[in-house]
C-alpha cells in the first residue's frame, strides 16, 4: 500500500494534479509511472480540446525585456477566471511565453492567423516542395508551431495544452508584440 502512496506522491510532484487523478492514472496504467504520465498527457490534450470553445475574459499582460535592453516583448494571455490568472503556474506560463517570443521572434500566433496571400506566395515560391517547406515556414514564424524554447521536444501549443490540463481552464494567447532595437 505504501508503494502506491509513494507512486501517487511522485506523480503529483511531476504533474501538479490531485490525488484522485493520479491514483486513477496509475490504475489505468498498471502502476507504471511512465505509462501514467503518458495517460495523463493524452487525457490533458483531450481536456484542452474540449475547453477550446470556452470564453476567456481574464488573464494577464506579461512583459520581458532582455538584459541588454535591446529586445522587449508584451503579451496578453487570457484564461477563464481571475483565480487561475493569479496562480504561479499561469504566471510562469506568461513569463515563459514572453521569453520564448523574445528568443524565437514569431510573427503569428497560429497557422490560421497567417494571411492567405502570404501562404499562396510561399506555395508559389516553394513549388514542388511547398508542403514540406510550408511546415518549416510555420515552425519558424508561427508561435504555436515553434519548438518551445525551454523544452524543444514539444511545441508551444503542446506546452499551453499541458497548462490547460493542469489548470482546468481554457487558455489563449490573445496577442503579442516584440520590439527589437533597429527593426
């Protein structure tokens, strides 16, 4: 019994989720921490997709100014409640997104926000390799498609979905602005 308690404790430390969710994940995965983490990740992605249509009227404006004072970012990240906006997890999300934008300089938030004229122009320029090259273009210029600067094994979109699953609310990047001296 104490072995299961230790596993639940370990899982809670890694995920920040409640005892019941962790216990259920362990039961579903045959008491394997690795399988339970994967189970919770998949469940979190499904939860995030269900919450996408929920209204976000709270949130935070975050900022980041690089130490040399030559790059700065302002970002608006929205959530459903003021309660979540005040949590350390949400504040960390906003801070990490600000840092990411400063480092990787995305132009758009999602693929859908890229103007159709730009996509058509890129398709024309890329010719036969349009599909592959467009995906590379999206990874370079679209925030949600970029590898997350603090863990490049996941995309920014996956990082945000993990936070949605953990915090239990819909989260959206509403807008951002990146400033760089000389640009």
